[in-house]
């Protein structure tokens, strides 16, 4: 929660992790073996957990800084331009080098909104943190790491602890670097599929994380209620019902909104989750990776 002085300016969020180029096709049904099908719509946009979270944070009114590794490949230029257009400042730890930039092939089924993603990601990346990472985090209100680019994630987590910043860990799935991030995390926002080693279910995962010293644990369950544990208390928050047409990036959107509200003035855990769930539900109700942002802006204006 931000103090009164900080709440007079937009919150600053530093997002450390993956940025990709997403090539997205809407389809009526998944193709069979050796089958070619025609999509009903296509989109190209920047993607990745940290990148999408940063876009959401900026759309809500925050100042979003994405720390990632792109390099000077032409595809990197497309990613950088699209993120900049949506208010995200991109800090490229691989600037001046030519490297392979992850490209994601995404299919979204029209009838359900379910998505399938194929991507090289950056779980095993050896990109080093930028020299100014500590300064960026010193000036932030909240830091989010997604576990990609592990060297940068570890450094960001350590700096967040040193500067006593809120550190949100996006825990979509277990990655080896998570063992190094959990001791620094103030907030773990997990999918229902995330498991700590040896945990049989989400409840056991939450127990393990709280036992490891994480202050707040949040577990999302798609359209089902979001569970949370914090300060010896726990509860659940219902997800707003919507006509789901596109789930791509919905979890990332929830994480970006959560980071924004985690440092909001007088916003408790349950209320922050409620607000974040509304934003994620809005994203699921609109076709395409960015069209939902205009509806979010309309809602922000009406408030």
C-alpha cells in the first residue's frame, strides 16, 4: 500500500521479464494432423507475461518500465515500437547485440476463447541485468518478475529486497529460478497450475509459500473465485461473469492490475484482487490483444 505522499503521483512499476512478438490467429477449431485451415482474424502484437503486465499497468495510469532483452534484430524493433505506443518504457539489456527474439505462435478458438501458445520463451536466457537496474528499482513503487531471463530476475528480486519494495512474482508455472525468487517475494500471484516442489494442490502450494515467508499469496482459477492468504487471514473473491471470447494474456493482465492496486492507497488484498479480476474479465470479453484497452480507458474516464 502506498503512502499519502506517493499516492499524489502515478505509481511507478518496474517489470522484469519476457517480451515476445505474438502472431495470433482466431480459428473455428484446432487443425488436425497435416491439415491447413484459414483463420477468421489475425493480429500481431507484443506479448510475454512481463510485457503484457506492463501494458496493463500503464493503461491503468501508472508509469510502466519493462526491463527485458531484445537486441537489435528487426523483430525487436516491432516489439519495442508496439510497447512504446502503449505507454511502456522499454529498457533493453541486450541493446547493441543481435540475438534471437522469441516469436509466439498463438491460436484462439472462437467458440470458447481458449488459447494455445507455442514460444521459445526465455527461461534459459543468459541475458545479464542492465547496469542501471538498481537505480530503476530504487525509484519504483512495485517490481514484478515473471521468471524469464533468470539473471535479471534474481538481480531485480535482490534489489527489491534491498530497497524494501513490493515484489510481485508472476508464478504461472514452476521455473528453476523460482527457488531464488520466493525468499524475496512480498506477493506471489499464482495460477492454479503452479506447484511448489512436493505440493499436491494449490492449497499445499499456498501453505508452502506462506511458510517460506511470502506475505501475500494469491491463486487464480480462471473463471472461478480467486483465493488469497495474507497476514494470517484468507478468503476468496468472485470473478465477474462475462461472455468469454479471448483469454490470451488474461493472466498477465490480472498481474499488471494487481501490481497497480498492490501499491494503491487504502486498497486491501481482497479489494485489490476484486479490481484486478474486473480488469482481467474485461480483457476476456474483447477480441484481440489490445482492443480491450479502449474499453478500459472508457471505464476509467467514467469513474
